[in-house]
């Protein structure tokens, strides 16, 4: 782990350069609780985790006013464990997952906020809906199908490449899908979150309209 002082400096740095209206998710996956505590002490309250077990263990020992975003692939058998623990699940990559979250939210008597994950990057391994699949989902299922879920927007990643033009193109595709879907939503004020951009490419994502950036290694250093 890098020093708490450096984490603190980096949090201050990002808070000063990320434009108003864009939220910073400090991606703390694989980082120890001490690192999260250092960022918390520097004023950061929003963190992102990608594994259910690790997330719940950290949440149990860290301050209660932290808001947690789940950003990793969520296995269907882990849904029950995570319901009620997140401010936002950013990584919905199947309709099945929505069905399960809806059912468990109903049982828990809560409404769960989520983002739909879009896949536009050139890598084949990444999870998420293709743009056409997503449009199809909204055309057929619509927003009313899951009463205990609020679909708040989209999350996406750009291709893992040095080619800035390609990265811009990916973010631009996600942003234009976002506005297409938004025009289909009965209550557009609920559909207002566009999460894109990581340590290496977040300024390009902000240029294309991101409202959330998810930054890990540029704050906490490399992951073990
Ligand atoms: C790990 C991760 C990030 C952060 O990546 P960095 O390159 O470390 O900033 C952002 N989004 C998702 C979905 C991730 O899994």
C-alpha cells in the first residue's frame, strides 16, 4: 500500500481537477481498508468495489456514511448478500440479474438503484449489453417491468488501447446510447447517470459527458 499521505494528496488533487457535476468513485478493489480509511480521512465518501465478499468485509469495518458502488460482474448467487448494501450497482449485465435484484429488493422492502453496463470496447471478455441489445431491452421490457429497481443510467468502459481516437469513439458511442435511451424513459429525471472513465482515460470520458468517473490505480497505486 502507498502511504496515507500520498493517498490524501491524490484525493485532494482529483477533487480539484474533476469538474463540478462529475462524481468521483474511488475504486478500492484489492486495496486494504487502511487505504480506504486514508481516502475517507481526506474527505472521500464514495467508493467502488468489484467482489461481493471483499466488499462486505470492508463495509463491515469502515465508517457507515460511506456510499458504495458495486462495479464488478455480479454473480446471480451473490445477489441476495448485496441487496441493501449498495448506493448503486453499476454493472447490470443481464436481464436475469435484474429479475433477481427485483425479487430480493421486494423481499427486503427496498428499491435498488442500478446502471446498465454497456459493452462497446474491442475486447471480447468484457461484460455488458451490446448497444442494440440494450435498446431492444428498453423497447420490449421497458422501464416499468421491475417495480423495485430504478435504472438510473449507463456504465461503460472504453477499449484498452493507446489509441485516443478509439477511446473517444467508444465514450461517444456510450454517450449517444445514453441519450437515445433517455429519450425513451417515462421519467428522464431518474435516468441521469453516465458512468465512464477510469485512471487512464477519464478526461476523455468527461469530455463526452460522463457524470461519474471511476478511478482506482491513479489514487491507490497498483493493485496486488
Ligand atoms: C478496476 C475498475 C476501475 C478502475 O480502474 P483503474 O484503471 O485502476 O482506475 C474502473 N471501473 C471498473 C469497472 C473497474 O473494474
